[in-house]
């Protein structure tokens, strides 16, 4: 794991790693492998990592009514923002970097970035991973993206309200907020990544 023997907390001595499948199904401490026509009856398969209606709570939840989560929805994150207000210096151009991922072998087709809270969008540059023209093979890795915002696009702004949303090769796209699909376990939360960055001081 990352060039080292897999540690005990992560499944030493043997862990099943299934590409494209959510980590909860990548079984730790494997003792045996069984071929079966039905899914595991274990706790983690039957009583956790399932998604329910926003109206479901711990008093009325029925775990048998929902399938176990098998792969992750399209998602993205902002890792670093270079530029903006630093001490007494007013911000110049912005360089925004992050990553995106979709489960089930779906590649990341596009990452869009907004600096005005989602009013307007521009495509980021995918630097590593992600879909490439003519390539329809399965994708199992993160896509690393980067977006440069020149200084002239920041004129008149005191802050940048950065939003990021990714789209996968099945054209699944991240929703704006979690409100429509809130669930009691908080799983599969993949709404836009957001971060506000000060660009210049506001007069008192």
C-alpha cells in the first residue's frame, strides 16, 4: 500500500481490492473466498452503507428495502487555491487544483469551475487521468485537474466564490446541493465542491 506492506488497520495480511467498487466492499483480513448466488449476509453488506429517502430516520429505517452501495457517484474536490489575498498583498491570478472520480469504471469526462457561485462556468484542464478521445476502456483512477483564472477576470471582485462540478462518461453530473438527497447515513454526498477566496481587502 503506497509502496509499503499493507498495515493491519487496512487489512493485513490480505485484502480484496475490487476496481470501481466502493471501499466498503473491499474486504479486509480475507480468510476465505466463497462463490455464491446471493450476496453476503454480513452486517456491513446488510445493515450499513445503504441510501434512503430524506424522510427516513432511525425510527422507521428498513435496511432490507434498499440495495447495498456498490460504487461511488461522480464527485470532485478542491485541493489547493494559489493566489488571492495574502497578508497585505491584494490577490492576483488564481490557480485552482483538485481531483475528481466516478465509480463503476466510469471515467471523468469533464470538470467545470465557477468563480461566481455557479452563475458562469469554464472547463478545467484534466492533467492526469480522465477520459481521452477515442478511449472507451474502463477507468479506475482519480482525475487530477487544474484551472487558471487570469487577473482580468477577477477585476471588481472582492472574493471568488469557487464552485466545482464534474461530469463522468455516462453524463452523470454533481448536483448543486445535498438537500434533495440528504439521508440519515450521510452517504453518497457528492454536491458541488465550494470554497470562497478573498481577493482584496474591503474598505471599513
